[in-house]
C-alpha cells in the first residue's frame, strides 16, 4: 500500500532495507545461534549515516522525526529484530538527552552517537521494579560537586557495549517516583560494572546485561534536567520510543508473511501448491490484513507525534500494543503455514516467532499499554460529562 | 591532492538480459539497470585512496541519457563529482571508439593522477576499455589489481591477480588501474551522500564538448561491429513437471516408454 512517503523518506527506507538484505539477512541465523553482538552491522549503519536519524543536525545527525525513525526500524526488523533492537535501544538511551539534556551534555554525548562511534543504553528496570517502575531502589546521593550512585539495573539492552547509560535513580527516597532523577553514567566511570550476558529466548544478537553501580561517583553535571524529573524523563522517553517498537513488529511480521507466502507457493501437497487451499489462504489473508492495519497505525501515530502534540501517551501505547500483538500472532501463523519446515531452524520463521515474544514485553508490557490507554480513556470520558 | 577518476558503465541487471530478435542488440528499454558490479570495486578503491591520501573523485560514464542514474548512484557512495558523456553520435561505439571518447573527456577534465576501472563489464565482457583509455592517454596501466600500496606519493605497488597467485608490479602515476573483486569490499551508499546526489548537477558532454570529429566516435569511429549476436542453440525441448515424487516417476516412465525404440533400457 502506498503511504505517500516523501522521496526522502522512501530513500531512507530503501537504504535501510538494502542493509537488511545485504548485511543482516545473510548472517542473522548465525548471529542468533552464536549470540554475537552485531558490531559489523552497526558499523555499516554508521557508514550509511543511519545512526543519527533522530539526532538534530547541529549534533551531526539527520534531524529527522518519529516517522523516519519508524521507517528505518521497520526495514531493519525485516532483516533481524535482534539487530534492530540493538540499534533502537541506543536511541532509547538518547531520548532523555534530546528531551531534557543541557547544551553541554548534548555537545558531548550526541555527536559520537550520530556518527555511530558509540552506542547508548537506557537503564530503568530493576529486579524489584519492572512494570512497577516507581518501585526502583537505586539511589543517587549528592556529595559536593558529585553524585554517588548505588543500585542494580536489570535486563539493560546494550549494557556493557554502550559508551553511556541513562540511569534512573532516586535522589529523594521519601518522594517515591517524584524523587527519581536521570543521570548520564559512562561505561568507564568508577564503580560501574556489568553482569553476565543474559541468555534469551529471542533477539539473541542483542545483548542484555545488569548495570551494577557501587559507589559510582560522577560529576554533578551528569544530572539530566533537574532532580525529581526522572520519572517524567522516563515516561516521555517511552512515549516516544513506543511507535518504534510497533515498527519493529511491522517489519518482523512482513518478513514472516513473505516467508510463509513464498513457501506456500512452492510447497506441494495432495498434488497442488498448498497456497491453493482456502485454509492456507485464509491464514495468509488474516496475517496480511492485520499487518497492514498495524503499519497504518504506526505510521499514523508517528505522523501525529511529528506534529508535536502535547500529550501522546495513549497513541504511543496503541502504536506499540496492536502491532506487537499482531506480530506474535502473525509469526505463530507463519510457522503454522510452513508446518514442520517452519519449526526447523533451517528456516527463519521459528526465530521470528521467538523474536516476536519480547515485543509484547519490553518497553512496557502490553498489559501496561492497556493500562495507559485505559487511563487516558477514563480521563477523556470524565471530561465529557 | 590526487585527481582520481573512476569510469563506470551502466549495464542491464543480469537476470533480465533480453536480445532484440531483429537488431540482435541488448534490449535496454524498460530493463532495470545497475552499475557494472566490477566498477563498484573501482569506485570503492578510488574513495579509499581519496580518504587515505586526500583528493577528489570524479565518476565518468559514457552512455544513453539514463546512465545519469548510475552516476547519481555513484555520488550516493561518496564520489565528489560526475560527468556524463552522451550524444547520439556516440551510439554503436566499439571499445576503441568508447575508450577514445572517455580519454578525451579525461583530458577535458584536466587529466588525472589515478584512473580506476572495473576489470570488465558484465554485458560486453571485453575488458578492453580500461587499458585502451590508458593507451589513448599514453600512460601506464595495470590490469586485474587485487591490492594497491603507495610506495611513494607517485609510486604505486600493485598486486595483479593471476590464475595461480599474483605478481607485484610498480607503476608511476599518472596511471590507470583496473580492479578485480578481491581488492576490497564496496561500502554501502550513505544517506547524506544520496541526498546530495539528488541535487548535484551532472554535466552532459557531447561530441562538440570533446572536440572530436564525428568519424572518430560511435559506430563511425569503430573498427569492429557486431554482426550477429545469438544464444547458443537450444538442445531439444524440455519440460518441467512438479508433483509428488511417486507420481512424477510413474509419469516419467510412461513418457519414456511412449518415446519408442530409440530409447533403450538396460539393467
């Protein structure tokens, strides 16, 4: 379907798709099998100028918007969601800076990201604080010109590989969520270490580790915004990132549909191609319809976000919820269409099905997405009375 | 500041080559085109030399007006400038007339320190144009380069790929180098370069711009001419059957039997 992209947007998507075809697809099974971090692909993305899509031009980026970011993520996810997650997670670490960073902080941290010389990570989740992000226990205590951070962040994408992490920690425990603040913590700062690489079901090219802070002493100018803004930084960051998760789902589902449909054309049973069976056609028809609906939603919300609305939590959540549930369903059905072949690692759809699951979990579970949408609806309908 | 020129050719995408049954020439209209794959390696090497030693990379191509797309694509990889040589008078050129036209354009550009070409084009497969350009310009050339090393600012060590191993030669600049795929891994296009490439003016030079007499270019300036192009004769007819193996085997057996006594079966 034609989404009336501009020539520039189409060029961007085509370039990302070229990278997916030429650099990602040929090695995705190997990256998955060996759980290798895709540094070579990150270098290729950097060389193609794709590491700075959302970073303003004054910091070396392309200065593009949410829609362009989604187009790139979608195209990369057609290749491998593990690789695309690595790429996307770096922006997750950068959003707090883009939204609330000081000029000095932006000057220092954004250009290496835009050039692709460095990655970043966003460190919020803790062992006792997942969906309940307000339950974080990491602390940051001011000590003269420094802050001293203590705590453990869990399941942090890119941790250990990223040059800096945006860490959310409590500067005032008595205020709960309102006492949280956001800090830039560099990989090489004293008191920073990383846990072992987690073994995951899917997105195995991406790396997930603990960030351990033990008396981590950082200069006070690493605070993003001001004290107590941590939770707002987090919410605004995730609002912006969620259509990106939806875009990953769209790319993944497109790839699964392509695999299943081409397979169905080739595979013969009962003397004919299985594509000719209505039972298979109906599966494919549902997959294609849900996929197109998800893509339309992601693009629409991304365009809405690019129009700079004041609040888009509900729309952001919708653009994550529907596409990621869709990708799970579509990848399960892709395996079903391909039968035993689909279940074998020789074909890419079993990996797609494993990769799809995380999309319903990370960046806020889909249950939390429904809470956000429900909360917004409740507010809207209260006003109307 | 090295003046680097990379010569590229737009060729049909390999799977889509069709011949015009009347004129016996390649059908180019409506056929997807691409940069000759070997030329991408030539371009990459030009860009690498520029990045390592400073300079300017200009891409040059002779072809129909649509060859401009190939030049824009080359700019998208990071080339600095592009020139298209296009004129009805250039049509039908053999390798001699083509290389003469390219050589005159290189002179018009003010000459070059290094000229890169792919080892050959995948449509004509002659591998002649590169070396001929060097002959017209009266500069040395090294064909089939798989590795370049600068021994001095104007002295290049070149490893030439041979059937069994390689040999190493030294060549003084200015020189022309044709490259094989072993020399590098071409980069991806970059988004910023592609944006620039969209707007970059690409001059089109014709016969008048190059100061060449009409009888030295195109078909008129060619010593050779394609008289006939033909696909190898088909070896009988073939059919493709699909279906379950047992069914196919039975069908095949029936067919072989129906072919009669010319087919002999022995245990």
